C-alpha cells in the first residue's frame, strides 16, 4: 500500500507547488537580493567613458637624401598594431600624462547617502604631500571644518567593522585621540603623512565636510586607478585603427586623459624616430666645433707664417702635395664617419627585431647582397606572424621559419662586420699613401715644406668644416620635418552620459539570483520537510482514497459555516465531500461514518458538525454522535446541553431514546458526549455500543461519529469495528508524512476496512482561510 516516499518523478507541477508553498519566503529573498542589487548600483559611482581613434600609418618612409649620414634617419611602421597597443598601456607612456593630470588626491562631497567625487571648483588644495606610511594610501579621510580651522578624521566603514567583528582584523586609526584642530596653510604631520591644506577661496564659507583620498606616487596611481580603467583595442581585425578608451567618474577628466595620452604618445614616437638623428646631430656638432677650432688655429698659423717670411703661396710641387694629402685626409675622415654609421647599424641589428629601417643606409653603402637578405628576412617574419595567429610556437613550420630567421640575421651581421673590416682596410691603405706623400714632402726646402703642411692642414679643416656645416643644416631640416607614424582619426569624445554600469542587468540578475537561491532553499526545505502540504503529497505517498479537501477557515466561535455562508468555498468543499460519500455508499440503507484524526487540533469536530449539516441539507435524516468523551466540544456547535449523552447511555443510566436530542434543524439529531466519565475506555468497550448502532441504523440515513484522535487514544480503534466508513483527517502543514505509514500499519494490523482520508485546513485551494479558535488536548 505504501508508495515510495522519495518519488523521483519531479514534474513542472511539483515546481509550481513548491513555489506556491514557499511563495512568501521566495518573494522575501527575491526582494532582499533586489534591494542589495539596487544598493550596489546606488553606491557605485557613475563612470563616464571618453574615447579616441588613431591610425597607424601603413607605409615605410625613409630619407631620400644622397647623403650617407642622413640615410641613417628612417621611420618605420610596425606591421602589427599589437606593439603600439602594448606601448599605450605601459607606465612609461602614462607617466607623462600623470604629470599633467593630477590624481595624487581625489576629493569627494556628500550627496544623499553616498559620496560623489568633485574635480572642478574644489574648495581646498592639498599639496607638499609626503607619505610616511603606505597604509594611508587609498583611505578616505574626512576634513571637518571648524571655525577658522578643521579636523581630520577617518571613519571605518560598516564593511571594515564587520570584518573586525568576524575576523578580528585591525581597524585603521589616525591615532589622533585629542582631535587636533589644524589650520589652513600650515604643515600637518602625523604618523602617516605630512602635507599642507590650503583654502582656494576665503570668501565662500566652507561648512560641509570634504572627503579626500591620497593615492600615493604615480606608479601607485597607474597600477590601482589608470590600468583598470584604460582600455586599448584594435578597432577591427586586420586594420591599423586603434581605439583608446578611458573610464573616469569625471567626464571632463576622462576626455582630458585621452587627449594627453595621445599627445604624449605621438611626441614619444617622434622622439624615438629622431633618436638616431639626434645622436648623429650631436656627433656632427661636436666634430664641427672641434674642426672649427682647428681651422681657426690653422688659418691664424698660415697667416702669421706668410707675413713673417713674406711667402704668399707654395710652389707647383708643393701645391700638388697639398692637393693629394688633402684628398687622402678627407677620404680618411669620410671613412671615419662611414665607420660610425656601420657601427650604429650593427648595434641596431643586435637590438631590433625589424631591420627594414637600415635598408636605405645599406643601399647607399652599396650592400645589395645584404639588402636581399633583409628582404628575405622580412618575408619570413611576416609569414611567421601570420602562422602565430593560428598555431603555437611548437608548430613545425614556425620552428622552421624561426631557424631561417636566425640564420638570415647571422648572415646580415656577418656582412656588416665584413663591411666594417673593409673600411678599416681602406683606411689602412689611405694612411700608407699619406705616409708616402709625407715622406716625399721631405724633399722640399724646409720653409716650403712647413708652409705646405700648414696649407694642407688648413685645406683639410676647411673642407671638413664646410661638409659638416652642410650636414648639420640638413639634419636640422630633417629633424623639424619628421612626422609621427600615427594620425588622429577621431579626437577624444564623451557624451556626458554615464555608462549604464549594466544597471538594469544588475537589478535583473540580483532578482534572478535571489529567486534561484530562494527556490533552491525552498526545494531543500521541501525535501527535508516531513509535513503534508497538499493532496498531491498524500497521493504520492499512499493509495488510501482521498475523499476530499477542506479549505482553511479562520473562525473565533463554534458555528456551522455551511449554514452561515452557504455559498462559500468552504461549503462547496463539503458538498463535494457529500457527493463522494454518496457515490461510494449509494447502495447502503444507512451509513455510519467515523471521523477521526491522528493528533489533536486537526479540526475533526468542526468537520463532523458541518458534514452532518450538509447531509441534512440534502434531505438525509442524519444523526451525529460525540464519542470524543474525554474533551467534548461538539454540543457547542448546536447549543445543546451536554449533561446527558452517550457516556450516560453506555454506563446504563439512560436508554437510546433519552440521549437523542433534536437540533434546530429538521432532519438532524445529536447524541452529545454527556458527563465526562472516569473510565472512558471501559465505557467504549461496552456491549451497549454495537446495540445502539444497530438500532440507530434503522432510523437514520447517515450516522456521523466524532471520535478521539486515533493516533493518541485506543478507543477509536474499537469503534471502527462497528462503522461503515472511517475518515481520518490530515491537517495541512500540521500532519506528518509518517502519519500515512502509521495509518497503513494500523490497517494491516487491525484489519480495518473502508478507510479514507480528508485533507483539512488546506490553503492551496485558494478558497479562503480556515481555522478553529479553540485548543484540543489529550493526556
């Protein structure tokens, strides 16, 4: 008979039942989480976004000058914008922005229950900050104006206090027990910092607290504030457009930060492009100054010698020596500059991945073979970058390309070193030629030889001075003509509309999480709940017939609700119960129906009285007997005297005619319980009881027997032997599921027949409220 209590067939109806059963707790938890979500949104500051778009120029540009030195100045655009995105995120670039936009202190004012940051029209200025203890960084301090001065306080948040209570964490304190009154413009010093606070205006009275946060050094600001709010992305795949997005609680500051970031990034790119040019220019300037001094000395020396010796110019042979030696020394100087360029190129190859920038210089040096190697290297690097988007570094093709790239770079370095060695060899030959001419110069007369040397030195210095002067001017022009590799497509923009912070989503998710959590808790409560909550619980557990379910009704006094409110859902439930009884026992001349329950306070007397009346309303001659002789209350429903009743019949004092009392209803009689005896169990066992039932069945259509709870008192088990139908009440949310097993065990043990169930005080029917304003106890 007993079904599996842990039925695994979980249907949508079960879900609906659980939601309806725990709807108040589900509603409360859902609203609670929604309130928490709303509070989070309310106290979370509004963020504003400002963004700009820049373009990375796609072409490689180089100086087309025929001059070797100028060819070292090249500009190049990386083929992948990832490097530029990474650079924009670095502290090196953002550090310069933070010098112009001050995040060292943030100021707040009270706005309702929250604190809002202010950026413009700040009434105070905090400067000369020196942090002595880093624990002060990020703490929100409060400046409280007082007369001509102010106090500085730190108020621990509710969250910090909770942590202190639960985890014994230390509460932060400024250790200012005496509440020092500070003055504007005066140095403030404590264990955490030294600073000065100035008032920006002495005209406007400052009477409200100002909150401020000290954010520390620029590196701290970058890591804790800038980094999480700065978002640099490639606008579209396979494009050279970069979007720079920055979030801030102050819209104007967000826009300013983006503008300054782009400005400094472009300046940095121009500086990097000119870096080699600047180094070359410094070298030229240094050489120019040296040559200028030497030229001045040579010129003065030549002039003085010619005046003293009355020599205007050297001989034809001396002039030839001057020309040859000047050409040789000029070539040596040119090679010295060329060697410097090659050394720079070698260093560039060792420190840079992309070697395209050195191609123009190699072209002027005539290194076509090396140029071919660089072109091949560039192709391999591009192919490797494409493969890296789909495969890891362990892919065979990538490994092969990496090997080829390293081989090509080694060949390029070898060629450059060979070129460097070749220049050294050329200079060695030039020096030998110079020495040869200088030896031949010894054949000239001493005076002419001396003027030849002076003249030669002067010519070399003069030619080098003119050359360097020209190169300096050209490099200056190149420096001023250098353009950035980046172009601003869209300037920084913000709409002054706060980001949504996904407010609607947060509210929806809060409510959804609350509902899901509430439902899970409801499901767990339902799983562990041992009570009966509706008729479905009964049907899942047992096959014992369920004759009806009665709605919950709250009443303060004993009354027949089927009479006082004949159209109520409560009365309709009894009509349905009457119909079920008629179908089940339509062939009987008279039916004795026993009404009981498992425990007290399940409403069996109320059900008995109303059932008797609903049967009487259907023209059935009905008798109701109160066999609950320990604590009788049935007579109160009919305003009947209880001094004589069934207990007096069972002990032989009165006969059956004397104990039957009419009610105010034409076809309804009652046998009250009578006086409460000392031996109720013995009286129930009397042979007079079955005799009484036998006589009454000849007179009445239905006999309703109100008995004591069968789960508490044994008397009811005796009475069941004489009845035709036995209805056991189970009160919703009061009766235990284990009661069903107890009932089934009693049926098997005592061979009970015609047992049925009634679910009483059901709220799941949504037909009103049902209850009884009295208590019921058995001892």
